[in-house]
C-alpha cells in the first residue's frame, strides 16, 4: 500500500474521486473537511505529519500552499486537471461546496489556474484528465494506491 496525494484546482474532481475510493474501501482524508485545513488556508502540519507517519495506506486530497512540504512523504502526487471552462461549470452546479459560485470566486479560480496549477504540475508525479469518468479516475488512483 502507498500514500497518495490527489491535488488540483477547485472543481477538478478531487472530492468526488475520494468519495469513490472510500466507497471501495480505501482510507481517505479530504483535507477540505474536519479541520485539516486551518483558517489561514494551510494544512495543520503537525496533524498531517502524524497521519503520514502512522498510515502507510492513505489517499489524501487537497490543494494548499504548504502541501509541498509533505511531497517527500507521499509515494505519488496526482494532479487532476481540467480546462477552466469545465472547472467553472462544475463549480456553478456542485451542491457539496459553495465555493466558486460567485463572479469574484470564478475570477479567483481563473487566476489560480494560471498561477498555482503550473506549480502543482511541477510537483506531480502523475497527471490525470479530470474530464474522465469518476470510475476511470478512481481506477487510476487505486492502481497507484495498491502498488507495493
């Protein structure tokens, strides 16, 4: 089993893929929930360090400024990517998260695609097209997670 980080822009499908992996029996942590991300938008570093020290078999998702500090503790860093227009359409229609519905947030997402996504791409070990079906994406991440 391995440690996998699934990262990407809002609307790329991180939470949806994690939900499918959890349904399949994988241990998952979506850092958008349960206090993993602090009010300053950074991961709770001591908590993340404990998780990665204690678990050999976990799939984590999130996109935060300090995630790069943990890359050496993940076996794979998976970037889910999709064109901006796909991200914005998903954000407008999703029901599990209010972020991305306002015009200001859409502008922010567009800015992040230009400035943050290239940084994520450089740190990724694998890039997957977030337009693929949830099942295909979960299969691809599962194959990585099950590597010895």
